[in-house]
C-alpha cells in the first residue's frame, strides 16, 4: 500500500447566493516513500487547493471536501483538528510558495524552527537550538549560529526558502508537500533549491508531492506526473513517457507553447488558443473543448471518462496520435 | 538592417540612500546600473537578461528617461536623447514606447480601452478627426488580435493575456521606432505567454519595429531576440547573438545561468550537468571589488579577479565578454573549483565604513 493514497478528492467552494465552484473534481493519485509525484497545471487548475485539502488547511465553512486521503492507513479527512495538528509538522511537512508571507515576520528564524521541535518531539529549548543549527546547516544556510537569531526580513529570498524547508524537515516528515517552492526565486537560486530537495528525497526517503506550473522543473525532478486542468487530472504518466509522448491535447499544447532553450532559432511557438476563462463545466462536456485543436462534437456533449492505457491515464475523446504535429492553430 | 538606431554609452544610474530628517544626507548609493554600453540596430530585437536586482529594468527605464541616468548618454537615431528637454523630449518620446510587466497596474482602471488608446494620439496631434481615429483604433485592435467591441470595455473585463495585448496596442498607437518591453510575458500563464510572444514577432515583421526585450527568462529571450546581453549587478557581462550565446557561453555567469534553466525534457534533464552557484547576489549598494562576479565564480583566479574590473571585449566576431580569463576558461585551461557561499547582507546594504551619525527619525532628533 502506498504511503499516501488520494482517492476521488473533490473540493467545492460554496457561497451564499452563488453557484458552487468545483475547484478540485475527483482527483486520485498515490505517493510511495522516496517517490516524487508532480501536479502540474496553469493558474486556476486546482493544484494548490489539492495540497491544502490534503493538509486539512481549507476553511471548514464554505469549502466542502469529499473523497478520501489515506495516509499510512488513516483517512486524514476524518481526523479531528487536534489529531491533525499532531500530524502536521511531524509526519506531514509543507513548503509554501512565498517564503516571506509564510514565515512569521516578528519571530527570529531560530525560534520558528525550534517551535516545531519542541511541539512535536518534546525537546527542551537548548537541545532544540542545537538541532535547529544542524538543520540550517543541512539546508545550506551559511553561518547558521548567526542566522538563528535573525528575522525573516534579514534573509534573502533563497535563504528564506531554505529556512522554510528546514522547518518542514525538522521532524523528518514521511511526506513533504511543496507548493511552487521555487516560483518566487531566480533561476540560479531555483537550481540550488531543487538540487537540495532532490538530495533530501534520496537521503531521507521522504515522499514528495511537487506542485508547480513549470514543466521544466517537473521534467528534472518528478517520477510520476499528473497534469491538471479545470480541477481534473487529464493525463497521468511516468515522466519519461509523458514528455516523450504527450497524448492529451492540453499537455501537448503546453509543451509546444514553451520556448525551449535547446530549440533551433526561428521555430515558431504553437500557443493554446484562448485562456482558462473559456472553460466550460465538466458536468456534460470536456472543460478544455473550447481551447482544444482536436475538439469533436462529442467533446462538447459528453464528459470524457478516465481511461487506463498501459500505465497512462488519459481523459480525452480524441487524444493526440504520437508523431503527428499539433493541429493548425487559429489565431484568436 | 545594419543601421544603428540606439546607442547607449557608459550609462550609469546610482540611487542615493538617504538618512536623516532635517538634513537629507546621502550615506551611500545603490549602483543599479554601473557603466553599460550597448547598441541596438534598426529592426532587430535586443534581449536583456539577468536575475532580479541586476539592473536590467532600471537600464530600460533610464533609456526612456523614466529614471534620470546619473551619467552616460543615449543616442537615438543620431540625436542625443539624454540632453533633450521639455517639448523636444516629449515629441521624441512618441518614437520610443514601452510595454510594462503587469498589464493590470499599467492600465488605468477607470479609462475605457478607447480612451487609453486615444490619449496618446491626442497628445501627439495624431488625432485627425473622428473617422480617421476610429479607423486607426480598429486597425490597432485587429493588429493585436482583439475584437473591436473591446473599445468600450474597461481593463478589468479582460484576461491577463488580453490586457497585455491592450498594452501592446497602446505602445503601437503612436507608430514608434523602438518598443521597450519590460518583462512582457512573465505575468502570464505559459499557454498565453506563447500567444503574446508570437504576437510581438508578427508585429515586428509587419511594422518593422525594433525591440528591446527585458526579461529574466532566458528561454523566452533566446526565442525572440537576435542579440542578447547578459547583466550581472549593474553591468553587462556578455553580449552575443542568441544562437552563439547558447552554443558557447563564454562568461562563467552565463554558463551557470544557462545550466540552471530547466528544460521540459527528462532525457535532457537527466544528462545535463548543472553549475550550481554558491550563495546569493551581493548587494548592489556594496558591490564586490574587481569583477562583480568573483565572489560566486567557480573559475575565479587568485590574481586580477578581485582587484580589476574586466571590460567588455570582443573575443570572437559579435561575441563580447567581460572576463579576464575568458580564453583560458574557453580552452579548458582553467577548471572550475568549489566555492564557499559568502554571507550576503540584506537590509540597507550600507558599507560598514560609512558612519551612521545623526538622527534617523523625528523622535530620535527630539530626544537625543
């Protein structure tokens, strides 16, 4: 059995007087220890809400979470707030996108690291401080003794993200969820952080859920990739297969619209037409149909079912046939 | 094609750091742009890349004189743009337009698209009667791929990609020679990003525009630029055609930058070697002596690097680099070595030898 089993997870946001909004719509995936699973998609595809739902961080009012999230045999969605607090930080770690707003600005870094150690491992302040120093050292923060006494604003963006990773790793969690951990950082710093995370997964056997919009990051880091669109997984495969042969028109379109560093000059990009605003609800159609170059009539009237094709899950009526170029794009 | 449209000579922008209440004492400077020379030919796209804080945006703004440069000249189409004043400057600005990063905050939320586009035309006396203006507006919207019904709408009614199209239409309205685009696609989703990149390329072909594209994403810059300049801490470290830069980066920083960019292909990702830079970008208020990059450079040598600032020199035709040891690094004579990260001081970044005397606030002044 996998360490984390997410089954049919749905999140519906409901406000009085407004139509319910299906942010996440029946997402399922497994994560094994030492494995990295990627959730990719553009803004609004539900990837961050998925991570918040797993960690139980969505507000109780207004957000309805259904399905099951089985971690090590227990359903996290059924746990009480108190039980969940014991899990978070000790067994489940999370790294957020913006390190400045997820660190407390008026508490020194050292205290924010030791807080976790004291709460979950019952260490005394002094022991915790020694441990915290080791942690900062491990994530590559120079001169950790001094940094422990400093406040978040005194650290650079990359150092803050490292501090956040140190906090998440303080209790050696079995599962780490990273929500766009490098989006706010420069590329050279991004490369530092990604290689650090890769190392940690290898050394500690942590299971990692990587949430990102950057297909390049996924290509280098993740074992299995889930491509999300409009709250549903539209394609799921191991990374080598997914990138070599994208079958869903959305995955295919995403890859064709990224300028590649190793592409010959003068090659035109093939964008996906329209924007996420053109989506139609999944209830009786494919949400991607209005933007899809392969759309058939059936795409607008029947919700495509998830099909298993030899280790690849695909949700599409008319997938891209490998080896053919994308359909000619009509400018919007 | 080979005619030079823009020539920037030894451009410097230093922002003073001020302290004190009663006396605005300058206690230091942020050396945002520190001596940049570059030339842009008519009809080409010049890409300026670098990480945040390297001064690329400031350079772009200083060229348009949105920030007054501290020193240096910009010659635009044979005229010295940096000494123009008043009405002459205003008239010249018609020929240099800008596209900003965040399309929502650079468009007035209370102006309709029509009024946004007409404003520039009026200011430069290009508004010749209702009919011709209406025709011009329709042309503009068709050029950027928006429906004519967009004219009566307001910026908030559009998606991010469409807003950026409005921003581009506004820049196009005045028939400029040069468009400076500061991070034109970085706020957009990838699928939409490609639409805007293609649009910029189409417009260039159609109207014979010259672009200066400023971006942090080297893949985007490489895709649309003819020539690329790489900036680090206020100075250009390398300049080459985009193929050349990718094929054979000569400056250690460019090498590290290129190796850090993820490629969406697992086969490539598994094979490639990463050059990881140690530590962070030093503070531009207190830049390192000598070569600005020597504190993080894996190829750093014992002499020259920390004492002498390298000048941009042509190593092969059209490929300039600012590194003392570029030839030796190219031939493999000098091998990279491990670098220990150096602490980078955040905050005001004042050098420690500047004494902070005098009151820093009103309370401090009243209760010494």
